[in-house]
C-alpha cells in the first residue's frame, strides 16, 4: 500500500481542489517529486543505506525543518519502525535546533557576509544509541540543513571514517537535500492554502485525519520492502 | 578500510558570485563511464551528462538522480502556463545567492540573463544579494525565495501578498515556490559533494 502523493498529503491538497489543478499543470514535477520520495524511502534496492537509517535521518531533518506536518509524518513513520530510536531522534533534534542558512565564504569580498552558527555534534549520551553511522549521518545532515556552504572534503571524510561508502553518501546527501525541497514545497503550498481561509479550513481537516494513518502506511510499506530485500539478499 | 575524500589543493575557487562559467570538482569518485549500466544511463536521463562529474557522482544512486532530473526539467522548462522562464531563473539564482552556492548562482544567472536580456540587473542580484532593488516583480520573487530558503521556512502571507501585488497569479506563485524549493535541493548537493573552480579563459 503506497501513499499517492506525500506533498499533497502534508500540504492538505485535496483532489480536484484549485491547488491540485495548479500542481497538475506541472505533471512531471508532481509525479517525479513523488518518484524521488519513493526512490529514497521505498526503493527497489535499499543498497548501502537501510530503511531504518533512511527514516531516522528523515525524522531528524524534518524535526530541524520546522514544518509541522512533515515533522509529524516522519516522526510517526520512524515511531512505527523503531520507537526507541524515534525517542532518541526527537531529543537529538531538539539539541540541534537553530536557524539557517549560515556559514562562511572563501576569503574575499563575501567575507562580510560570513555568518557564524553552530557546528552540531550529537550530545554524548545519545551517540551510543545512534551508533557510529547514524551519529555521523546526523552531524552531516545538520550541516546540510543549516549551513551547507561550510561543507568541505573533511565533512565527507567523517562519513567515510564512520563506515559510509561513496554510494551511501550520495544517497544520504540526496535524502537530506530532497527533504529540504519537499519540506519547502509543503511550507509554500500550505502558506498559499492558508492565504485563502475557505480552502484552509478544508485542508486542515483533511490533513489531520490523513496524517496519522499515512505515516503508518509508509512504515508498513518500508518494512515490507525491507523484508523482501532480506529474502533476496541473505546476509 | 574507509575511503578517502578527494581534495583539490591546486585549484582555486571563486571568492565572489560571478556570471562567468565555472567548473566543478567532486570530493568523491564519480562513476567511470565504462561502469555505466542501463540503470545508470536511465538515471542520467541525457546521455551527454555522462561527461559531467557532478551527474556521474549522483549516478551512484541512479533512480533518485533520474527522478530528481525529471522534477527539475518540468519545474524550469515547462512553460505551457505560469511564470516566464526568466522569472523562474531569478528564483533559482536568488535561492543560490542566499544559500551561498556560487556555482549554482553562476549557471542560473546566465540563464536568467539569456531569457530576460537584463544582465545588469542579474549582476546586481549577484553582487548585492537578494536585497538589490531590481523591479517590483523580481524584488518580490527574490524576497520570497529568500524567505523560503530559511530554515525553518519564513515564507508566508506577506510574501504571497507581495507576489500578488507584483502581478503574479497563483500558478505563477506555485512556480516561484517550486523553483525556489528545488534550488534548496540542488544547492545542497553542489555545495556538499564538491567545489567550484574558475575556468581559464
């Protein structure tokens, strides 16, 4: 069972509504945004990044992103997959909360625009619960979410040293970068919906009812996909 | 044995936003052309992208790359309705300016210039940032893009009112949202997987 369109779900866009019709004027953007989501969260090949890692990073990024529907959705999905991990992720995300973008520029005329901000480290009580790979992934995700212009080869070296491979880093980077897109589309479309009070009332009802159920659906689908993979590729 | 990130100490990157063409050097090994399978080729979408280290690095996850590229093309190239191409490129350039992606900003500043013939204004966006006074329409688009680039997003009723005041209808506002949001995806990949370098004339 799959979700038809995560952006519609999170932004509360109902079939046949005005914003639905507008979204469908960019049919590939609509369909391929969802296809990107599927390729990241319900892929044919999970490859070097496990389903739990994917949803753990998503829950962390969505919590940092501050868009309420996305935060609830990804937190709910991780909760279904691994409740203990979901609690840890929520605490760690709270420790990482800040505002972006900030960061430095190569020395020169842009140096006046350098803006300081935190380099996030997962607090030590939670590093063991997350493990090396997820600890490194969360620290990198925080960099990408809030201050991507500070990235350097050393940032990727930390991931490599924590056991991430090049294909795994590409998938992780796409996951965080895609969510940076998806969360903003949801934020933007939600704001547009809210700008029309009548539509907003409809949307809020639809979104609230659908969110909890669909977070469960996503988790079920991911588990099923993971189970299928285990059968195909015995360790 | 962990792998090693690639460094390029012999190359010097730009230290300002420029409209000139730049190169991009990866920090992880891209796929080699000889290693491409049909699945990789499908992910690259355009065969010519096998020459690009950026796309060949992203081809390590070909399914995501393919969907990303098709999303990108429809947001920027589908002009059957909505925002003119130049305005979409202003959203992309403004977003890249705020996030600090010198490479992305250069590419889309060139596209914006090609489609608008307003190189002077585009250069002012690069030089002065999203506060540059360009014209009511571009000001509203750049301001909206900047608000959406913040984490958490600061985009809201004020931005929508300003876009409407500048003459954008809701299809055009959705195009502004999509173009800006997409560059929050693209900027993060370009900024974190490699670096821009000056191309010698």
